[in-house]
C-alpha cells in the first residue's frame, strides 16, 4: 500500500463516483502554462482532446492540494432559483478561465471571467477579471458552467461561485448544481485537420471514437449541405467499426465530412458529429527557387535575376519600373535567358510577363518571336511545341501576365528561352517575370525535417509521396557523396508505403546522415532534394519527467528504494504524497529524482531501476554514461536540517556481473550546484554492455559501515553520450 494510503483517503474525502448531481472533474498531467496555453490544450469544451488522465465527480465546486504541473477542469449545470441578475466568480492558483452558457449547452459556453497568475483561496475579487458581467436569468433556467486551470508548482486550487437574488454573499454553486446525464462524446478529428489545405490525395480520414460509440456513420462530399443535412448521397460508410476511412479524393477539391457516433444496443442512439472540411492539393504548384542567367544584361539594374525574384510583382500584377525587369544589351539578338530549376520537374506551364516599361509602346523592348527548350542535363535540348510568340506588355501599371505556354508535361531541370526578335525596332529585348508550374512527382516534406535533430536512433524516414509513382527508392548514408551518386540505395517501398525504418543501419549519436527519395513512375524517375538530419548527442536512460502522483507512475515504483529494507536507508520521491519527482531543484526539464539518504544504521542509501528488456550501452556508439548530481548545503547551527557529507556511487549491472563507480568527490552531497558526472564506457568494460539489466544510484560506501550521514541528494538526466565532456555545471 505504501504511499497510496494518503492519496486514497484524500480521494475518498473529495470525490464521489455515484450518479447524481455533482461537479464533473477532469485532470491532465501537463506542464505549466497560462490561460492561452489552457485554451490551446482544451480546444473543445464539450469533449476535450487529449482525453483526461483522471475523471470523477466532486460534491463541491472547489478543489485544492492535488499536486503540481497539471491542468484541471470542472464543469456542470446549475438551476437558477429566482429570476434576477447574477454574477459568476472564479478563484485559482495558477491561471484559470471561467466559461458560461445561458442556454444550458456546454458547447456554446463563452469566457466570462479569468484569473491571470494566481490568487488566494476565497479571494474572489482580487482581480477585476474574476467577476463576470451581470447576467439576467430566469427561474428554472439551466446554465452550463465550465472552468479550467493550470498549476505549476506551489499551491493549487480552484473554485466557482455566484451571487444573485437571495445569494448576497459570494457562494459556491454547490447547492444549485443540477443532475444531468453524462455527455455522450462525439467523434474527434484525427485528420485531415479541419480547414486544412494542400492535403495529399492519398490521405485517409481518421478520428477518435466517442466514449459510448459502437459503430460510426461516415459522411463525405464536396457539398457542405449534403453533409450537414446528412443526405444519403453523402453517406459513404454506414455502421463501420474501424475509426478510419480511405476515400477516393479528387485534386483541387474542397471536401466536407462528419462522423456520427452510434450507441450500442438497446438504444442505438446516434450522436451527430461536427462537419469538418479540407482541400486536396492543387493540380499543379508554382515553382520556387529558380535561378536565371542571360546572354547579356544592359546594366547592373537590368539583371536576369529580376525575372525570377518577384521584383515588381504585387498580387500577380507587374509594375513598370525598369530595375524590376531584365533587359539584354543593345544589339544582342538573338538573346537568350536560361532558367535553372534546381531539380528535375514535370512542367505544366510557363507564365510570362513581358517587358513593361512606360515606353514599351514606343520602343518595344518586349520579346516577341522565341524558341522555348527544355533539358534534363544542360546538353540535350528539346523544343516546346507551340511556344513561339510572347504577347507585348501594355507599358502600364498592374500588368497581368498575358502569355502562358503549355509545357506539355516535359521533364526538365533547365529551361532556355531564345529570343529572335522583339516588339520594337531597336533590336534590344527583355522580360519582366517568368514563373513555372509543375506537377509534384518528386517526394517532399521529409521527416525528420531537413537539418533537424532526430528524436533518437530509432529513426523512421517519412515523406510526402510524388504523384503517379509506382514505388519509392530510399537512398541513405552517413556519406553525402554516396547519397548524391545513388550508390547508397537501401531498398524500395511499395507505392502506399511512404516511410522507411533506418534504425537498423547502425546510427551513432551526434552524427550527420543524408538521404533522398527517388520516385519511380512510368514516366521515369524523379529525385527529391538531398536531405540531412543529425542524431542526438545523447540517448536518454531516464530524464525523470514522466513520474507523477498517479498509480503506476510513482517514481518509487520504477526506482526501488529502501522503504522496506533495513539495509538500505533511502527514500525516493517528492510532493505531498512522495510519489513525484523534485520540481524545484532540477538540472534538465521539469523534474529530478530526489533521494533522501539516512546512513545512520545502514551503510548505503540507494535506489535501483531494473530494465526489461535489457538496455544496450553499445547502440549508437556512446562513449560515456553521464548523470547530473548535487546535494544540499551542510548542516549548521543556523540550519540543522542541512546535509551531512558522504560519497555517491553508481552501480551498473548485466545479468551476471556488476561494476560500481564512486564519485571522485567524497563530499559530493554537500554540493549545492549541479555537475555532470561522466563515467567512461571503458570503466564498465567488464559488463555485457549490450544487455544492461539495472542501474543503481546510491549514497554511502557499498560493503562498508554506516557513516551516520543524513540528507538529500538529487539526480537528473541520466543518459549515454558519444563524447566525454568535462565536468561542468549543466
């Protein structure tokens, strides 16, 4: 039972799970934030995502003393006793927001009051925002009430109250809470996100099931009305049990969809879901990153780069300033301008804004007769049929492109325009802007993102697939040249598999890796750009962030201490119940592991974590085991509760052997600053480093005599690293 006893007593005092009137309570383990963070976390008041870690019913609209670093919510309904004017109030530590709906529908609740920062218990008017505007309510009216709060460290509480006819003092709403049946939760959107654009055409619909749903009715259409009205034409799946649906999607189309949750027998009640929407990717995309060179440039302002850098363009309309366009040197006919696309594309169109100076109608600088050619290697060129004449620009502001060439799906990495004549008589030509559209046949949107640091060594490459491909070839290596020349081909995936697991490729910590995807189709192969990512410097053994005052998540359930072992003087844990990590003395993240050591009768005070399955200290080629450690100031006349000096040690074990390493500072428990304790892997060489079964951290001398030392030690960010850093303050 151990430390559960206190928690269970508090739970029995505070909560009841019996049906009846009460305040619904929800709690999430989450980092501290502010009111905006709460709103982002609990987007939907009716059915929040993520689902709460804890739910119960309170017999009062007040709670306190539930721990640290969490988000909580109370909601319920009150019946108005007397017609008149009412005000609602909220107090909390830390921030909170109070929502009210006078029509009794929780989903229509709006913010009426809030606490910024924190206030004391029952400090109902410490901030002007804690009081709602006056509401005129009718006797018997049902009002929906919801309040959410976040807590960091220190005190925690929240209460909801009101005043009105016959309620002159600010009073908790307890006596007026109305019994209302639990809300049947609706389907929650799992993707595509509502109102998303540029959605891949191969996307599936996904959702999280409502609480009571047995089956799901799926509606999908390009007509909002059909879905909103639940017409038969929009019903694409009736009574399915899975929570995904694979639709056939058309390009450049906006779809509307909804999922109605159907209860099991005997009632089979249908709970209508929200109508969501998304728009599938366009038929073609505008190209970016194009560079241009030309046969000549009239002056430093008339550069070829102006044709591809958007200068002079505003909302698709071009201006008339000469320095925003390209102009070749006088007498340079035929002139040419060449575009490097940066990769091989399947081209749809080439859109042209011709020269557009105010004197265009007089001198005619604009290109007229042209030859447009494409190439994949810069050596072999093919002319684009029909791309022979460019219309003259108006020589006026707000010029919309008036020439578009159909590129016929040509494969190209370069495009060249040879200008044989202009619209004028002086033999000098140029262009204002050129843009290309293409069909997306190459892979894009890599994960890990280009230049990112991966989360770990168990990396899975993911990408957005090209259109019309038959398979995906994966090229991956720590050698950039091998990826560039394609020699590092790992294998292929089927057309519907847009991921590849490279965790078995011997990745090491703090290393750069390179990769690309070659999309294979009936029209040829299209390579993605070269992408790169870096593996993390360290592999986390335990960062102590996940421990909480919740059954199964207590820190002592993982790091076994000396609670019932007279030969071990340790106790691990912090917080009111002793179940959590330490939140105020940390070196990394928001929690550390506190160890209370008492070596008055035991030689050691140690905590042990056992790993099942065993850990590998070989994967990723780490060079050291590192942990951050510190103690507290020494006991003194002014502070009798201070620490006594003692040494710390780490024991690492495999299935049959153990190695113990003692910290070089015999009084490390007196250190009030964090330091990184580095244990080179060579010091653990007697172990099977590929099968580490446990790690122990202790205070004292294993095999020695009790030192009499007592105090508190702290451990944080236990990891393996690929380098041997000097011991320093984290």
